[in-house]
């Protein structure tokens, strides 16, 4: 059977893909409304509202729960995978983004005073807890409506 036909028949795959696409689309729409311009990096980049990492991981966990049961070992694996992804998105990656912001200010200060040239670091790496929560809720809702 054709690989793409198999994927198109995989409800779990499609649910997770829809969750990711919807979260990224919302993120782009918010960026366009806020900044009155389109930036393609918003669609493929990290950070922003809602967290597509959280939406994807929670849609996967919910889909596994709806498919195999919430008492299955598969759900336990997917749940803790989602937990780790969401913890990392709002913890380590967010702090890395904050450090990048501070380093960029230091680099600008050095550049303005001494002429040192340095590329800017990416600041929008992680998510706030609310961005992760909204992303997770979005993923669970998409899975719920696809499996009911």
C-alpha cells in the first residue's frame, strides 16, 4: 500500500498533524494581528501563543488514550512524553530565550561602544506557562472531537 495513503488513513497521525497545523496557524494569525505584517518564520519557528509543542504532544497522548484506553501502558508512555515536552517548552527553552535576550542587549551595548560585530541570538525559544496550557488544551480538544 502507498505510504501516503496509509498516513491519510491513520486517525492518530492526522489528529496530531491537525493539532500542530492549527496551533501554528493561530500563532501566525496572532502575529499578523499584533504586528500588522506576515512573517513566515512564525509558522515554522518556536515560541509564541499557543505552544504547538504542547498541542502536538497532548493531542498524541489523548489520541493514544482514546485508541488504547487511558489505563493502557501506551497512554502512560505518551502522557509522560507530553509532560516532558511541555515542561521543557516552558522551562529550559524559555530560560534559554531569556538568556539570549540579555546576551543580545550586552552585544548591542558592546557594539555601540566598541564596534564589535556579533549576530543576534534567537530569543523566542520557549513558552510561558499559559502558552503551554492553551496549547495542551487545544491538542486535547482536537483529539476529543476527532475521536468522539
